[in-house]
């Protein structure tokens, strides 16, 4: 009798190429999405090692973070030279390596996590990765989807695999009936407020229950998108008829007999009735109300009818300090009614809420406000579709006219103000109602203040000029929007043939050379590290705080120290240096960082965070827990993340504050603090990661030792799930065998 399995268990088991004795598995990756920010260094690594992209047919590229949304032209018209350089690098790389690409002029361009599902590139049961933390979005289809750093992007491009440790299983069940005015964004924020920004650390969350089953695909994507904000590796929802109806006839979805075969397999993708979860959370739908955030973490949530909380009410000292810091940054006073908070900007868009359903919800609020509805004086409001196809669909439905008449700016597709790597940025001290996913310090612009909410709430806030309960706007029967079916590709004026995307290649496809592979860790080893440790007393140190978005506009791995904790080391208005521990002797020579707060490195997948720490000289970080992607990025750069309990971290921070020199011995797996009495502090690390650090292994070269196992897996994959192979790959197999192709490395 087989052991009951969760949905996550089943997908993981189906994708293990080889299992290691150390608890790590070599996992095959079915779909790889790439964008311009986290890829330049990865392609440079391929060139240096003379490696090709193993599966161009399973890789899809677009540009989204840096692209302008106010106007649209060729890459030469991108004003910022660093943004332009990243987009131009993407253009060169996809041509050289033969990767399908939705460039700035392509009618299918858009945010990577909107493009993948709408093309049918995302399918149930597959593994999907991207150099972007919100890859968890694709879990809404019953896929295992997660973000990775640049070194792992290179690893997937070269091998189509990743060495991974299996996460724990967590299930969040929501049953009942959602109250009026509550939608998926409220649901996601409510979940995070309950379990916390680190509540999902080390887990993959499965969302279940009657509420989840009743949601549309777009609502499910919004919830899975926000899984990373709860500290989870990914979020998944079992596929069902709603999933299949969404995917049917998508450009890259299977057709004919393969469709029927695929659906039969997809129906097996659900947790067994007796499957055991490591963590179970149950939520009653009736407890959920429309909410907004008040602080600088997605866990800082209150009902729109509530007030700004008092930090003194938080029992945990780190949580209390974080709240005090957040209120200073947000310029808020405890007890202030949320509905009294005035706004300067409103942003409707992002990979969380930039889909057609989100734009319809926002437009309905404007309609309900009446023919004279207008954006409040002094407020700048913009609506940014998640993709060019969403934009065309919205315009076909007349949504753009609804927004324009009321004074909203109607934009081109892109990430826009969600991350502020383009021209759409929040000025210092300005306050924004945003449908994006993060309210971190400086996320939308240095010194900018962000309140997260649903599209309906954001639209209502734009009309009133303050945070507003959208339930006060109700459509009459005469105002109700007419349901419009999604337009066909032909109606949208764009051809989306399968062969036009997944099998497209360039005449200049990169060919492997005989050059010896080079190490992605630059030959570095980690054995014994001795030196000064710097203490840090902040909970949920996010990657935006470690290195702000303006320092991500680079095509190299070096020179990152100048951006490390930039917004803590400099005044956001003047740019002048302010007192910060890493600029104060002896901590300006620190090689170790000790954090007393949980969830260090949460947030973005940007490997730049690890690069900036390493460039400064910090090779080891000690904390109670880490963001999963950040932890992996540290290992990829020969840095050591050590996880210890909170009390031990606080004790070590005291030693660090006293200027005591630390010695971290990886061979012995222990930390010694000067002449401190007592035994050394022991830590654990899996044997594979330990050996890689001690010996300076090139992870890609190590994976290539399993070349035949990968080729065997691909042959079986083609037999079991032929719809996952692109036409280009099928044609390639006719010319040479998988055995020969694997030797091309």
C-alpha cells in the first residue's frame, strides 16, 4: 500500500533525477522564465564556461522590470542608461542562445508572471523557476514554482536541473463564505497577518478549502503570488475544471489527444485524503474583512475600519522594535483611523494585481462612483496592465475609457511602480495606495511610503484621496459591467502560434566550446573565518533593505558594497551619510553579521543582496531563520548562513556589540567567541553544502557528473508528458540522440 502523499510530494517525486545521501535531490525543471534583471551575469557565466542553454524550448524570456510604461519604443528610447543596458543585454543574449523572447516591441510582452500563464507556458504538475521571488504565482495551476538567484538561473540554463532540499508541507484551509467586498488580496493579506512574514519559512503552502475552490484562476494567482511574503518557498493549489477551462486553447497548452491525456494526468494532482502535513492552519472566511497595511512588512495588516496599532501592545521585543521603526518610517501615530490617512499616489498593477479581472474590479468602483467620478485633487493615480494582451483586452472592454475619464493614467505593460526600477517611482515622503506585493522601506522609491490593498480599495482611495473602504461604492444594476469573453488572438491583432514561440530560434545560437568550465564560486573556499562580527537588531531584514532596487541595474557581479544597506547608511532626501554600524569602527571591517531578528533576507530573489554583503567583506550571516532564496544565494557565493535559535543569536549579538572577535570553523561546525567561557556554539549544515564550501566546488560541474541520469529522465519525461517538449526540441531529437546532446556540455 502506497504512502499517502500531498500534492507537493507528488510533483517533487515526479521530478527527482537523482537523490543524494545528504538529503538533497537533483530536481528537473520543466519551465524556466527569465527577465532582464537577474540574467546578464548568468549568460556571462555560460559564455565563460563555453556552455549552451540545454533546453531553449523550455525557456521563455521577456522584459518587464526596467521597461517604460508611459511611452513605448525601442530599447534605445529607454532613458536610464543602466536600464537600457540591461534590456539590450537581454536582446543580445536571447539571440545568441536561441531563446524565445517577448521583447519591448512584441505584442505579447508583459510581466513575466502574467505572460507565462496567459500563454499556457505554465501548466499543472510541472516545476517552474524564475529569477524572481514571485514565481510562486504559477503554483495556482498546481505547479511547483519558486524563485531562484542568478547563479541558479545559470545552473538551470546549463543543466535544466537544480540541487534542492525538499521543503516541509503546510496546508492553509479556508472554508465558509467570504463577506461582501472581500477578495483574494484581502484573503492573502489576512493569511500573512495570521502566520506572519516568516510563518511559512521552510514550507510549501497548499491552499485548500471551499473558498479556494470557488476562486477564479486570476484570484488564485494573486494568493499564490503572495506566498513568498509569508516566508514560504512556494504556494500551490490543486488543479480542477476551473484550471483546465482557463488553459484550454492557450497558445502553448497541449492540443487534441495530448490535451485529453494531459487533463487525465492533471486530475491526479491533488493531495491524498490521508496525506499528512507538517503544519495545518484553518481559517474561517467569515473572519476576513477588507484590509490595508500600515507598516513596512506585508504582515502589518489591519481592517480598513481599524486604526494604526500601538507597538507597546506587541509582546515580542523584536516585533515591537520593528513596529516602532515602521511607524517612524511611515510617519504614522498609533490610534490614527486608517480611513483618515491621506494619499499622494495610487498604483494599480503588478504581477499580483495587474490582470484583467483586477482591472475590471477597479473600474467597477469608478463606475459605481457615478459619471462625475474623478481622482481626488493632488493625487496621481496610474493603472498599469500586467501584459500587453491584458491592455488590449481592457481597451476592447472600454475599461481604459472608464479610467481616463476619471483622471487615472492609462499605461503600457510592465512592473512599473511595484519595484520602481523604471521611471515610475514614489518620491521621498510620498504615500501610495498600491495593489503590489511589498510595502518594504524604499520599495517603490527611496523614502516612499506604501500601503498594500486590493484593486477595489486602491480605486476607492484614488477617488477619495485617502484610504477608503471600497464597500461604500456599490454598482447599481444599470452601472453593472457587461461580462465580455476574453478575446481571441486574432481579435487582439496578434498571432500566437505554438511554433512562433516555443520553437523559435536564432541563426546565432550559442555553440559550446572546448574551454574548461570555470567555477561560479570563483574558486573560493570557506574553511575558517575569523574576525569582527556586527550585530543587527531588525526583524524581517528584507533584500530591498539589504540592497535597494537602483543597485540592481547592473550587468556585473562586482561593485555592490556601495549599495549595501544604502537606505540605512544614507539620508533618503539628501543622500548624506548617517550613523550606521557598518560605517563605524571596528564594524567597518566586519566579516560576520549577527541578526537577532527572524527571516533575514526575506523578499526578493535578487542575488545582488548576497553579492553586496560579500563585496563588503561579510562572508557569514548568523540569524534565527532566513529567507529560502537568500540562503541558497549565500551558498552559491561561498558564503555561510548559520541558523541558530533566537536566544543564542541575542547572546552572540551581545558579544559582537562588545567587539569580541569571532571564529567560525566550518570543518568543526562551531563558533568560538574570543576567550568566552563555555563550549563553542555548534551549528548544523547539510553535508553537500558543507563540502561545496570547503572545496570550492562548481555546482554546475558537479551536476554535470549526472549527465546520463538527466538524459534518461528527459527520455522518460517525453514518454510520460510529451506536451512539455517544445517543437524545437522534438526536431532536435530527430537530428541527434539525447546521449549525444548531453555530451555537448
